[in-house]
C-alpha cells in the first residue's frame, strides 16, 4: 500500500512551518515529530490535496532544482 502525504501548517511555540506529513499524523491538533531535527510540532491546519509518496519525492526533486541557493539532492 502506498503512503499518502498531506501538506500541513504547524506551530511550535511562536514559530510556524509548513511541511508534508504522512496521512496517519495529518490531523488538526496532532503532535508530530519532524525529521531530521526530531522537534515536535502541533498540526494547526491540514490542506486538502494529498500526494502519494512516489509523487511527493518526484515533486521535491523537481522543486529542489528550481532553488539555486539550495544544494541539489544526492
């Protein structure tokens, strides 16, 4: 079975971030651990459109190449 991911808005104290969370943790009010920092964040909003894991990985590769200040993925 393919894992499904959803983009979520998260808060930690006064900080906010947006990231892709596996469907099992993509629930408003859930506490999730983000890697690689292993910091815990609270999910405050889950966006509607999900992506299967393989499509998300491909999208991340394509988007990395559009940011010249970021080193390409190995």
